């Protein structure tokens, strides 16, 4: 399938260089994730025409847009803070794009009214941005971006400014609108939940480079960097595989039911980690002594971090923590069943 967006984005800003490939099909939503400073915002700005490319190419529907000014690009943008014009009504904000493209006021207002209806704000067209809630302002910004029928829709942390409850409601609404958008969509976010709910595919960038991409199931199952492992909540180790074992640090080995050879990763969930006051016996498993380094609330459970031959995170219940008499410096035994680990080669996606 020919991608609607075909871009090789190269941009240098001081000592930082972005160099990534992005391809997005019509009707597809791709989430661009990465730590702070990874290049997510730079990528969005180059696509929008707000930052110049220093190399590569940018094609939308086969047309080279590298030298096209921002206002001439078939692109809609929803910024993190929405950037609605404070002196304009919601209807005039949405009509701004069509008006800028030469449409008369009456026709532009008709389009704006239809879009406000679509996002559930048909009765709020006369309100100014200061009279809107955060969720309503987000929907007006989305309607403004979509009112110009963009071939490429860019979303820059579109839910970051919302409180937790509004964010939950708006995320569901946004998913519905993105499913109806016939063009390509790029979602820039640091929130894995936004990415998993809204996107068809994830692209992970670190230090200006793509380190992993694929659907959520693939990335969740096989993270390839420490950042990705933290993002999806897994313990991740690099090492050398030989059959069912992976040697990860100073001769320390982890056993898996998977078979690997050569450079490999091994990963497991914190919920797969069991803690014991004494060395456990019984079914075959990975066991090692460790010292508790930190303990914090993690949802309804506790997230425990332990030092030992390898550092490890474990999720346990408050009742288990009380039974183990946990406190920093407490010596424990860690156990992880081989059936709970995943081992896979470093090469590939």
C-alpha cells in the first residue's frame, strides 16, 4: 500500500539532529512516542512547516511539500494548548481555516457549524474560548483542524492539558473522530495509554532516531530499549542467549521457555516476580538473592525495586508487603518462573 505520508525527516537544531522515516497510510493513526528531548516535537514542527528540514524529504499524497509554506500545506494541527483565538467565537475559530483558504464567510460558517455539531458542540458556537471547558476547547481545536479536510492531521499531546476525568471522556470521543478521518494522522504523545487507545501503530524515537515500531502487541511483547520497557511496564535485560538461558550480567543467567542464540533480550512483567523471605524450592524457576531498594504505591498494589545480580521491579499486594515486613535494606529472595519470561533476539523488530 502506498503511504499517504512518506517522509524522511532530517533536521538539525544546535547539537541535536533528528533523522527518522515516517510512513502513514490513509485512514491510519500512528503514535510517535519517546522521552523528553527525543525529537517528537521537532518531527511535528517539520511536518507542519514550522521548522525547516535540513535533509530528507516530505511527501503527502505523492506531492513534495519540503519547500511549501505552512499555510499552503494540506495539514491540520491540534496543538497541546489548542491555541484557539481568544477574541473569536468557537464558530469563528473553526471557520478560520476555510476562510484563510478563500471561502466566503457564509460558506465557512456553514462548514464550522457542521463540524461543531459533529464534535457535540452545536449549541456552543457563539461562545469564546474562555467560556469553554478544557474538553470543549479540545474539541473546538480538533474541529478547526478537520474543517480544512486535511490529508495529514497532526496532534501534539492533545489530551495533556485535561484533568484525569475529562481526559478519559475526551479520549473516547477522540478515538471515534480519528476512526472517521480519511487522511493520515500522527499523534505525538508521551502517554502510553493515549497511544494504545488511539493509534493503530507506534513509532518510538530516542535521541532523534527510531528505535522500534510496530503495533501495540508487538512492542508490548518485545521491547528493545529500557525506555520502551518502562513504557510498557516490563523488566528488560540484554545478554547472550544459549538455548533456554540468557546470560545477562557478570555471568548471571535467566532461564526462559523460549530458545535463543547470540545477542538477545529477556523480559518479564513486575507482576511475574515473587518475593520470599528464604530461598524458595519447588518448580523450576529463576531465583536470586536481592536487597529491597525502594517501595512505592502503584495503583492498588505496591511497586518494589530490588538490587542484586540484576535490578528488578516487582508488584505485590499491601498484604504481601506486610507479611514480608518490607523496608529498605530488607534481604529477600526473588523468584520468576521460566514460563513467565520472554526471550527474543536483539535483531529485528
